[in-house]
C-alpha cells in the first residue's frame, strides 16, 4: 500500500466508522456464533503474496464483524463497560499514526509532558490531594501489581529487589472476599505467595468487615507474618460495594501498612463532588488506581495510577542500562521507571482529547445521568412483584434476580436465573452478565455506555420482563 491508497482507504474507513457508530444499535449485541465458527473461516496459513485491501476489508466485514460482541452498543450492559467516545477514537487514530514509543522523555518529549499534565488534571478532577503523582498504565491489573511491588519493597527496605524473597519472613496482603481477581493474580506474580493473601469476609452490603480485617492482621503479627499491604476497593466488581476507607486508613496508620485503593470502575464517580465521601481517609493512601477506559469514555487501554511517594515507585522499578541513558535524565520523568513495561503507548493523547472535548461539566453530566437512570430502574425493580434486588445500588450497577413468589428453593432460583440470563442474551437486544452474591445467582446490569439513554434502559427492562414471563408460561 502506498500513501495515495492509504489516503483513499482511510477516508473510506472513516465513513465506515461513523456509520458503525450510528448503526450499532441495529446489530445483535452478542453474536450468535459457536466456538470455532470464526477460525474455520480463516486460512490455516498466511498469504505468500500481498492481497488487495478491498479483499482484506471485505473479509473484515464478512468474517470478523459477524463474530464481534458490540461493546459500543448502548444495550451492552454486561461486565463493566469499556467505553469510548468520538474524541477518544480520533486520538487513537493519531496515536496509531504517530506510532511513538513513549518509554523515556527523549523518545517523545510531548508525550511525557502531556501525560504529566493530564494526570495532574485528572487527579484534581477526582479530588485526590496534590501530593499524588500520576502515570498511565495499561490496566488496573498492572497498576495494582505496581502497587504491590512498591509495598513489598517498602516493607523490606528494597531487600527483595536485591536478594529475592528467600531470607524474609512471610509478607501478607489483605483484601475482601469481593475484591477483583486481579489482586490474587498480582499477589502470585509479586511473589507474596497465594497462601499469604487474606480474603477478609464482607458485611451484608458486600464491603469489607473492618473488625475481621484487624483481627486477621493481629493474628498474623502473632505468627511472625508481616502485614504488608491492604487493598481497599471502592466499587467491587460484583456489586460496586464501597469499602470504608476512613476505617481501613486508620488501621493502616496504626499498623504501618501500605494502603492501595482499587477504584478501577467507580473511581469515575469521584468526578462528582457528591461521591467524594468515599475517599475520606485518602491522606493515608499510598496508591490509587482508576480506569478511564471503563466509565470515562476513553478507549481501552488507559488506567490512571496515582502514588503518594513517586520516589518509592521509581526506586522499585528503575533500571539504567547504558543504551537508555540520556543527557536529560536528571531533569525529566522517564515513565519507563514508573511501571513494569519498558515500551509504552502514547495513551495521554486520548485522555487529553476526551477531557477537552467533554469538559469537566460534560463528563459530570454523563456520569450523573447514568447514575440517575440506574436509580430509576432500581425503583422499577423494587416495585416489580417477581424481581428482587440483591445489593445496594451506590452507582449504576444493578444486581437483581427473578424471584417468582411461589419459589423459595435457592438452587432452583439459581437455575432459573441462569436460564433467564441465557434467554435474555439470546435475543441480541440486550447483553447483561452475572455474578454470585452470598451464593445467589445474580443478574448484573450496568447502565454506563457512552450513548445510553432512558429509552435503552426501558427497552432493556422490557426484554428482561418479557423473557422472565416466558419462563413462567
Ligand atoms: N478492579 C476492579 C474493581 C475491576 O472491576 C476490574 C475489572 O473489571 C479490575 C480491577 C481489572 O481491570 P483491568 O482489566 O483494567 O485489569
């Protein structure tokens, strides 16, 4: 392909993209494909000679598109959203075009300095204190891994970095039983050992039980195990429960434990001053993550990681091989030392585009709308005779189940709701997912897509009610 053809194809693709955004509601949200349906249409070996772009793009439309789940659809209400928006997509086009690798200041000065400034904006927008410094990681899993490694090095005075784990007494990490699975994965990767991850029981609202947390810390101390890090979650994956940060912060202060906050999804709600009560105690927090790529209209991947002590972060990760040394090293940020990977994408650009295009007020309006739509539906579910809510609704995730009055057997209810979920998603008109809360099969519905409106929520509730009624027939 030469530049003339690139220009022509890029114009065509821009039209296709705009059409897609306009028409995405017409696609079934989840495709009706079976495992293997797509791969069997793909040749087993690559072409020897180059193929025409027409042919490649035709295959994209005919083979790939029918197998895509449409996360962009306003009726995609499963998991947590991986949102995007027009300014974010445009920025991604520029990022791909520039193709910059932003590992050091010198490898793209503007990318580094934009990241520094945009992270200061974001910190102020969500009400974090000014002593936090920010860096963009790919995912919350990576941000939390960075936090655990910082906690490990702080607790051991950088001994594990130097000599490995061998001579140390065990280090323990604490989180609730509702904490995201990435924490467990990160604990394994960081070398703490799975058996030193303490999953603390939760209260009836699925937030961590503070008394149980402190008891476990005391028990570990008695056994010579060193309490090293607590991970508090603001907005758990199952039900967006909020751990009590002031109480956890108090414990971490008293026992001198590193405190990491996982606000991967609900951190976006901090754009709204009325939700900032959940970061009371933030002064004690060592690190904090939230993902603009979930609910803040910024393409995946973009995870905002903030730390109180930037020198601890850099000391945990810094390496200085000869081939990376530059004359400016002492005067600049080299973000390669702020995380795990060396090579880094230019992620700040899309965040900058999004914040400027929406403005803080525009972002706040959307987030408030999503929470309001969820609260309205919460009322509808409360009033529906055969449904029940299974968790509080602090933001825009609804956890509920179908519960016909005549049925009380929990196993039967679980089976019924599993079938209901399958039937709902089969319609292609809506996509929701599930979890288990206190052993109950729970339907999870998130109202957080960039373009979701009241009519989509109404339509979704109609689909759910209709499919439930069919199960009764
Ligand atoms: N933490 C919470 C609370 C989450 O809900 C998720 C994902 O949904 C994660 C962490 C992991 O996010 P990521 O995919 O960015 O690693």
